[in-house]
């Protein structure tokens, strides 16, 4: 009867360890059932699950391995595994798999303890833990640093909504972001990212900036806040705000555009996406003048926004053409995806307001970015602690892959 043995090696990492061990195994016609290793601060944990053929005894192999590990100064442990245990483990690998992503300015033991406790309490087993962010220096600037750990888990949660709610509670209390998503073939195979513009790609609401120039800032800000909280319908709020801009000089647009700042991480995110061949789009309830400036600056592929009507060098208080509201954003997402022959599951949508929820729900990965509480609760994923480039972690990229 064949034997199954789990072999674990730990200690100071040494070049050539895998080749030295497997060269010994090769003499005994070993079949490899599983293998893996991790290195943390030059300390190695190395494991291999092997099956010896029926005619072979494990004793000579284990003796040779024990001698080699003593020569290398590395402790080794051997553990027999029954066929029943192995078969049960194989069946477990067929369970649903998910990715839990923890994002923060810095990671603490308390954060990991609470996240891992929620996964365990919901019937999920952690198979692998990976650090996606770069190694942090001893002294860090909490305002500039970013950290991310990814947990690969398997199992079937009894209530996905409850699980997400528990993660949301932890995120709110501990100033972290926690994403929970299915580990599917689409996760690292996205091809289109669509963005809201105001308070997403840029760190401002353009209509509020224009209102300040027109002397109606407080009135417009109040209407904007109501719309972002979902208290009034976007199209109505938009018409009321634009009407307040009537008489504004056209030259003000260029002045406002010059002072707009990109959101933290926006340039890095889009530059990385472009380098990887992604298509990008701005779907904005703002104005085309400003969206086109961003298109030129960042190399965005598509822009859909509202055309501010100007007559005799003055803003009329109206827009021309179809208003880009929440429903229109969702429709445009689907149209662009179809035009580029991209599946919905391969689309990422990013926005901050209630009018972004329809497009977030249409995307394979919808992300509420620094959003109002209502939007965060309604969206499946949110980022509030890091910049826009935190999205790269959600699709599984390590810092070293994007630098």
C-alpha cells in the first residue's frame, strides 16, 4: 500500500533548498501531491506532500532527507497522512473560494484578528495569506503609506449579507477597508474601468467650484450634499444647481479647471491600467469641459458628461443633450463594454455618489470610493482609507508588479 507523507522544513532561507530535497526524492519515484513555501524576513517555511509507490518504504527516503537537513542546519518534520484524510482534503478544495482584502495605512494585529475571526465564524477557512503592498519602513508617514494583505479563503458562508455587514462594521470601527469577493477567473482579468469624475478622479465637485465663482456656493453645496446622500433625485438636483449658474462668464471655466487636483492615487492607477491594456472611461454627471481636460491629461479612452450651454460668452443655466444621470451611466457602461467586446464581469466601476450606484451594480467589481455612508452600505466594495490606486489591490496586483 502506498504511503502519503507531509514534510515540513523551516529555518533560515537557503538557495537551492528545493532542488536538493527533490533530487533526493527523485531517486525513490516520488509523486508530488502538493508543494508550497513562504519566506518572511529570510525565514523559510517549506512544505511538500508526497506519495511513495506501493513497493517503496518511506524509511530510506526519510533517513536520507533527515541527513541532508542536518547537513544544511534546518529542522524537518515528517507527518504521515492517511488516504481518508487526503481524500477529505481534496474534496474540501472543491468548495467555493473567496478573496478577503484588508487595506489600511498600516496593518495591525488587532485588524487581522478581527477579520480572521469573522471568516472563521462564517464557516470560511484561510488557505493562504499574502502581502500585496511593499515592505514598510520602520518609520512611516501614516498620511502617505499604504498597506494591503490578501486572504484566500474557502467554504460556504451561511449568509453572505451578514458576512459583508460584519466586515463593514469592522471597517467603520477600525479605519480600514475590507473587500470580500469571489475568487473567479475574472478577478485578475478585468479589461475596462469606468470612473465618476467629481470627488472620484478629482478631489472636488466642479459645480460647487463654479457656484463659488458665481456667488451661489452655499446654495449649490447644500443641493449637492442632498443629492449625494440620495435625499433628492439627481436629475432634479442637477437642474436646480445648473440654473443657479446662469450669467457666469465662460472664462471662469478655465480658471476653475486650472486649480482642480487629481485624487490621491488617480494618476498611478490610470497609468498602470493603460500600461496593462485596460480601456478607461469617465461617466460623469459633471461637465464635458472638465472631463475632456482629464481625458487629455490622463489618456482616458471615453468621456461622457453634460454639455454646459454657453451663449454670448455666458452660462445660460442649462445643459444641452441627454443628461448623464445614474441610469444613463449604467447604460453607457454596458454600451462601452459591448463596443469593446468586454464581458460585464470584466468591468470595474468607481464612484462616490448615490447616482453612481446603478453603474456600480452593473460592473463585475463596483467600488464606492470615499463615499457617503448610504453609498458605502449599498455598494459591494468600498475604499475610504487609501487613494484610488488601492483598486489595484482589489484586482490582486502587488506593488512590485505595478512599480
